[in-house]
């Protein structure tokens, strides 16, 4: 990959030829990193082979290299490779076959159990652990670690897919994984060697002008910010519809419609509406 490849990758990420980007001064290593990031796609078809020996440890080392607030490192991860155990987890995580197919399933957890023990070790109260801020911190730490793990897996020639359905049955999954008090699964990542016969294209994201705000919110928008957003979303509906047609995905609703449906009812949350209650049961007495 060379510097000249980067603009095309940026355009692919937005599904348009109108995005331009300057790449002057990017060295070879930087180009490789940018290429890995810009070409990310969810992989749900894996070859039936284990990941190479030592890759798990490299992936976790990369995960632990992510930023962590105050160096508190408020996350942990459970690695599932045993087929029977993975099958049970897959059933609880939306009953998705690609989890069973993947040779490695990582479940990232918000972990305040470790700090609870550290607090007790030093005879301190640990009152801060009872506030929402700490659960948010732990979830953010886990998310940053998961992203590093995914990028590392892709750099090793593997594919990955995030699994938010790890929150569908939080109590049952916690029981299966034997998670201690103040530890809860926040998401999973299925990892394996991608099946080269089932490669998907890079899915376009929202236009950058919709998510990038400079200095203040919508500072670049002219009068009628709502109209600007409506136009941006309509543009994305068209872009994603074109992508789905190219992938031969028939009958897929427009992004705006699909997103609205995803949050329409309690049932749309696929069981995740009980998360607050489960957090309390698991010792996260959040204030």
C-alpha cells in the first residue's frame, strides 16, 4: 500500500467520489496503519481453522496498550475457544452462527471488581465505585481495548465482528462466564481467518459533514441546521441503498427508517432493557 491508495480508501468509506484527502508527510508505517483502519469491515464468515499460536496474546497486548482513564484499567476480557462453551455463549448472544464458527470469541467486560478488592486491601471505602461515572469509565476503557484488539487482529490478517448482543441476556451470560460481583459483559468480538469466498465491501458511513463539528455544534451549517441534517441523512440513505444493491441485499430499509425502527419499542432492545436491573444485581449500585 502506498500514500496514493489512501484517498481511494477514504472515498470507499463514504461511498462517494466527492471526498478528497491530503496525505502528505505520512510515512510507510503510518500508511499501513491507515490502510488497516480504513478497510475495516465486519467479518461473519470464517475458515474452520484456529488462529495461529501466540496471536491471542498479541491481540490482548494490543488491547492493553489502549488508553485507560487514570491508568485504572477497569476492564477484563474472557476468551472463548472451546466449541461447546462458545455455542452456549452464542445462544445467549442473539443465537448467531458466526460466533460459533469463529475460532475465537472475546467478551469484553466492565470490571470494577478489581478496584473493589484493591480498595479493601488498603482499608479504604471505595465510595467512588458506586457512581455512574465509574461504570461509564469501565465501559469506555473496555471499548477502547476492544477497538485496539480488533485493529490488531486485522493487522494479523484476521477478521473480526463486534457483538453487541452480548448484552441481550446479561444475567445469563454472566452466569455462564462465572463473572464475579461488579463485572458485566459489555460486548463481544468474534475473530478468525476470513473466508476469502465471502468477502463483503466496505460499508459506507454517514457523511463526514454530518458527524464533524468544528469549534461548536454545527458551526459550519448555514441557516436552518435541521434542514442541513435532513439533507445529510437523505444523502446517506441514497448512498447506503446503492451499497446494499451492490451487495445484492434486497428489501433492506433506508438507514433512517431502519434506525428509527431499532429504537421504536422496548422489544427493539432485544432484552437489553433489563441491563440496569442486572447491574444492580451484580453489585453496581450506581448513583
